[in-house]
């Protein structure tokens, strides 16, 4: 069985330091027929070995990406920036590209990969007057909040067989300028970019949370992970 490395988030209770993930990521990987393992926070020199051990990498959701990464100053309303996580995840991205490992970026993972590779983000889609839909709908994370339109012959279309898909939505940031070499493969009706993929490398990005839908028996969401896992 293939081994899928899942990025984690540092956490401290003031006495001890931990790493954590939403267990839905691991369960979605298991449902798709692979073995999940969690990326611990080692020194950055140890990241290469972690990536070498894996068949593919999932960059998970979480707090906001530091705007300094894409050359902007911090605006009010940015939530919970972690320079430690940014540095660790950026090294994961760098090593995955160097070792030609497939990557799936989910929510924050999508945003960070885009920013790392030269793109930019809307720091707040509401303050920037980009959102006409409710994109931060935490009550529908297991089901769906709005529809996205999917381009044919894209990764997402191959995985789901759908041209229109009901997805959940739990974000206030989004891709603004697309990193060079990427193409947009899905949008919501208000124009927010919901999926992208690299034209030449196995790097696939989604703004929604398929893992939360997968663990609630959404067949299309499970198929996103199955399609990703069979890439290599």
C-alpha cells in the first residue's frame, strides 16, 4: 500500500509541544486505500528523509499563510499565522518538487503552494470585495455550501466525473494571482478560484475540504483521494 505523508500543525498548551491534524485527512486516505502518516515537526534538515519515505504528500488546511511569503504586508483580520508551520510546509513543498512526489494541497495547502511558487492571495475575500457567496460556512463542512464549475479533462473532472459539484467552504482567503505554470480548473459562481493544477507536474490544489466530505460517505470526494493516490 502507498504511504501518504500528511502535513500537521504545531500546537502548545503552554507546558508541552504537540503536532496535530484533523483526523478526517487520515481517514480519507485510508478510505482511498493508502496508509496515512503524519509529518512531525523535526528540524528542517529532516524533511527530505520524510518526503523520500512517502509516495505522495497532502498539504492540509489550517491558519492563514503569512503574506510576507507573497510580498505583502499583514492586514487586520489575519488568523493565527505560524512562522514555524510556514517554514516546515515550505520545505515539504520544496522537497516534494525536487523528488517529484505528487502533492495535493487542500485549503491553506492550496494557498501556500500557490504563494510559494510565485502566486499571491487575497488576504480576506470579503474585505477585498471578491466574495458574493458565503465561503466561511462552518456549519456545512460535512455536506456542502455552494457549487463549483469544473473544467473537463482536469484532475478534478477525472476524479469525480462532474462538471458541477456541491462543495463545502471554510475559508476567508483565496488565490489571487495564479503561480506560473498552473491552470485554474474550477471556480465558484462569484469567481473565487476553487481548484488548480500544475500543467507539467503532479500538483493538484483544491480550496474546499474533500476529506470532510469523504468521511461522510461522499463518493466523489473519496474518488478525489483515490485519483490522487494512484498517480505514482
